[in-house]
C-alpha cells in the first residue's frame, strides 16, 4: 500500500491573449505614478469609486488605494506593506486593501518623509507611492472606506486637504423603487452629482486653474465606448463553450477602472475581437467545458491565475461574477458625453454592494439565468465584509429560485493567509459532484 | 467478476473502511486512529476490514476514497468529497433522512438531501476547528478528562454557563478561567457542548431546517453533543448504529454503483436468467445439463472451477 499525493490532471485555463496588453498598461501606469513628483504633478489619493477621470482631465496624478494593493498582491509583494501596517497598529482583520495601502503610506513617510537618510530599496514597491497632495474620499457601500481615508490622513500628519463625497446606500424601500428607477434613485443621483460639481471646485482650488471640462467630456466619451465594448465581449460568453472567463474580466478591471483613458478603448476593441474569433472557432476558456459557474465575491488578487487554472482542471468555466459584471462603468448608457457628471454619479451609486438585497439578488439571479450557470461558487472575503454580508441570502436565492447548488470558501482580497486550499477543493468538488449526480438522475 | 467493493474515509483524526458485497450489505468495517502523514491509520483500517471479511485487496472490485486524504490512496480507483459520500452513506443508513449533521475530527458539516438522496445544499465550518471533534479533543485535554467520558459528565451539568469563543485555543483559556472561578467540571463541560450545538445550528440555518435529521461522525457517539444539538434544533436526531462509518459507507456505495454499471453484462438478475432459461426451453435449444447454472462468472478465489460451471461454459461456448 502506498500513500502518496496524487495531483490533479494538468490542465490550464485558456486565457485571452489580449489581456496581456493589460499587464503592460498597468506597468506603464504605475511607472508614471512613481515619477509623478519628479515631473511636478499634484498627486491625489482616493479609494473606492472611479473618480479618476475627473483627476486625469485636470492633469493630477491619481492613486487608487485598492488598485495599488491589488497590484502588490498580484506580484506577491504585499507582505512588507502588511507587516509595516501591523507594526503601526492596524488590525489584521482591517480590510487588507486598506492595511496594505496604509503600510505603503507609512513606508513612504519613513523613507521619503520624516526619516530622512534611510536608504530605500528600489525593488521594494512598498515605499514608492508618491505622498498625496490631496485626498478625495468618495466611497459607496463601505464604512471602512472613509475610516481608511482618515487613517491615511493621520499617517501624513493631518496636513493633506480632504474632500468628502457622500454616496448614499440605495435602500430600495419606496414603492416605486427598482434598479435605475424610482424617486430615491433620482434624488440620490442629483445628490451625488451636486457633490461631484463641488469636488471639481475643490480640484480647481488645488490646481489654481479653471477646470478643463472639455477634457473630461472627451475622456468620458472614450470610457463609455470602452465600457460598451467590454460588455459586448462579456455578453458573448453566453456561448457554449464560453470564450472567456470571469478571470479574464478580473484582469481587465484595471483598464476600465483606473488606468489612463487613452489606450483603454483600443484595449477593449482588441479583447472583443479575440472573443468574437473564439466564438467563431468554438474555442473555450477551459479546455473541456463541463460545468458553468457564477463567481460571487471579490477577487483573491494573490491567486488570479492560480484560481483560473484550478477551475480549468475541474472543467469548470466561471462565466460571470458579481465583481466583474456588476461594476466598473457597467451602465455606459447613463453617461452623456456632453454632460457626463450625473451619469458618473449614477455609475458610482450602482457599485455591486450599494443596493438593498432585493435589487442586488435579482440582478445576480438575472446574470445566472443569462449565462446558464450550473452552480455558484462564493468567495467570502475575510476582510471585506461589505461584499460578504449578503452572501448567505444570495446562496439561498440561487438554491430556491434557480435550483442550483452553491459552494462557499473563505479567502481574502490581498491577504492570502486567510485562504486554505483544501477547503476550496472540498467545497467546490462537492458542488460539482452534486451537479453531476443531478445530471445522472435527469438522464 | 469480483464480489466485493470497498469505501475508505481517509479523515484527519480517524480512518474508516467499509467492505460491501455486491448486494450492498456490509461485510466488514473498521475504524482506526489516523496518522495523516504516515498513513498508518488508513493502512491499519483497510487491513483490519479485509481480515474481518477474510479477503485480500485483490478480491476488491472497486475502491473509492473520501475525506481529506482521498487523493493520497493508491488503492483508490476514484475519489469523492466527504459531502457526497456522507450524504450517500447517511441516507443509506436512514432512508428518509432530509438533513445530515456530520461532526468529524476536523470539520463539521450540514447537508440537506433531496427526495432522491442527492445533495441539495451544504454548509461547513469555514475556519479553524470551530465546532468539531478537534475542539472537544483540545478541551478534554485541558480539563484532564478522557474524550470518551466527556459526554456523560457534561450531561450532569446543573448550572448554565457560557463559552463564547469557538476558537479551540481561546475556549481553552475560557474553560480554565471558569474552573479557576470554582465552577464544576460538569457545568463547564455542559457549556463546551452547548457551544458546539450553537455553532451547528448556525450551519443548519444556512441550508434550511428540515427533518428527519440524521447525525453522523464520531461526535454522534457523544451523548451530550446529541442532547444539546437536539435542544437547540428542537428536533430529534436519528442516530445510526455506526455513525462514524457513514462516509466510508457512502464511498463504498458509490463504488458499488460504478462497479455494477461497468459489469452490467455479467450481473444477470434471477428474473432475466429465468426468462433466458424459459426462452431456451421454448426454443428447445438447450442441451441437457445446462439448466440451473445461475451465472457464467467464475469466482476468482476458486483455483479450480467447479465441474458444473466449467461444463456450463463449455456448453455455452459450444452452443455459441
């Protein structure tokens, strides 16, 4: 008798080739950020909502906290920042995006600021973020978001000017409430739009120049088109086999969410063309598509490629997800390129966690039906409870309304110590076995 | 065709083996303490079950493994998760069960099964040893009591105490401080079991409460765990005779299905056999002496085929 680990059959995800371009765009963008001070640019730190076009139009360098933390995690360079943040006193169960980013802020202060004389390691990205000249706090759904901005402000000695945009939760409680409709929707849209116009005044004060509205209009016209291309490519994944996966759309988040707008439209044109070609060729995102799954949950940024390959080995195409399909300028039709502010406010309002449960769940069920999924895999992120809170309700709805099994595993956005491989294996494999058993009975 | 199949539950704390005959009856089973790295427990469990059945591994037609070490067993032809296997085993033990509560060494799980006995939904402990056999094991050590005695002592609890932490390490601290405050062992142990029951009810809530409820896994042998879970659930628990072997039984049953399907051509039912016999008689195509031979397979344990069977084969072949 031999006891030895027998590995899975080796299969790899058939990732979209075009997403490699995203890697280059991401690298170019962060190089630009690291040079910003040398080039005399003002730097704005922000978290959450994609206010970057407002900043890009005004030639202000923008630093999105989650994006930097995610980039570090994707490069497996998050450890130092997280350790520095813990040493500073931030709890391990604080949002790991925030903890990583705060670790970067603290490192920046030590090496660029008050600890003059320390020699930075050029290969260590922890300290390289340029310190903020302003902070804009514009976070939907996440109570930690504002506290994160406040902590950042403290790290920099409370000397950095802050502008606050309040993005209210959509309660959906009034009789006429629904997705993109009703009195509450119109009122909150106006409320956020007014604050965005005030935010522009704050930007004018910081730059000392009149705000270049025409540049914002041009950028938003491009974003609208890029979003349409992205959604069209996603829609094509209703095909069987699915030509691209949730993980391809995860890799494509940075281009739509926080990279410089020039280049983004072309990126999604290339992606769409490749997806179309795959549909014509009957080429799938996994070598042997046997199951189609929905992914509910935010991403484990340390494990994007690894998870993509894992699901490929299970012959499971993860065809859609809440994180990718219900966020990131997902309603381009709301953006009027000649007057985009209200449409931008509305896109900030419909971030996937900012809806009351009935609306959120109905949107998810709609995606599951559209993409004809056999099951739902749920990633409960330990330090992102905003995303995780409604997941039991979502699982119950999938079970009762769609009759599909669900499987939940715990992990995290950027702290991989919360992730346990065997727990994921057991749970997802059990769900796939349940799907298989049902198919056998049905046959 | 071989006459037996095997299911092995390669768990974290114990290894369980079940051997079935082709009619699905348990011929032998064994439970052994595990050494997860060496695999000694699983080797011991398999050998003991084979010895009890008077069989060798080569007599087994299909071996299916489950549990955390399911992919580590060379003898296994296939492996399935413990969710699928526990559901299958529990429903075989209690045919009308709709909910399975399984508390094993490393994890606790609640599985709802549909009217076909298939997994409808499941929930498991999502972190550490919260609410598992390991939790009890750690606290038994802290309280210097044998694991097997814990349940009986806990049932003597007179005062309701509360242990809030589900982390085994922190719960140990709470237990020690309760003892230091002068609380009795039975009262503290009652609180330990109540904590497990509360945790289990949380999992039940995630898949939906329905009955009959069957409890499997090693903790089902602990009367206090059963008592407190029933109290929280406000429903009776059905306890199989050997709750620990549910996963191994389920694995063996899946193996049996698989083996039967693969050898369907060799498994002729009495009804089919007699229909064939009657057809041959009607056709007057059968030569004398071939009547009454039930099957064509030769038992591999028989070194010399019995004359009748050999004759039957010869007759059939010549007839063919």
